[in-house]
C-alpha cells in the first residue's frame, strides 16, 4: 500500500509540473491501484 501512495504522490507532482491530470488518466490509475489491492 505504501508503494501505491508513492505512485499517487509521484503522479500528483508530475501533473503539477505538466499542469493537470486528465480525468481519464486519474481514473485509469485508480482502477489499476484498486486491482492491485484486490489481488
């Protein structure tokens, strides 16, 4: 779970640099993390 938080934090920092994270990108990330947690 800690790794997932790192991924989210890295994505957040990355998107702040680039301006935004699109809803689609965020949805895809959440879906991927959810699948990892459920497995």
